[in-house]
C-alpha cells in the first residue's frame, strides 16, 4: 500500500505528487524515517530522506539538529 505524502513536503521540495513516492526507510526508537523518490520533468531521479517524530522528546531532538546544521552551514560558508 502506498503512503500518502504530506502536501507540505511536496510544496517545500517542489515535487509533483504523480511522480513521487514515499516508503519507510530505516528507523529509530524515537522517530519514523522515510525515503522519498521523485522523477522530475527532465527524467532525473531525486532522492530525499525524511525523519518524523512526535512529542516533546522529538521537538527537543529536532531543535538540536536544526542548531547543529545551522552551525555547520555557517562554518562551511564562512559566515
């Protein structure tokens, strides 16, 4: 059975629902993980990894990840 992709994800990644699929991929004890596969109008395949969680623990974990990724981006870009 095919899982429905949240329209907000499709919009954020500029993907077309008709050419995009999502499937469980890996996992963890506190989050669900998914692989999104999409084929663009140019025929090029794009792959994305999605992690989804619920509750206060996940909120804290994602805030920490965001902070870490922002810090890495600043270092890499020299900002």
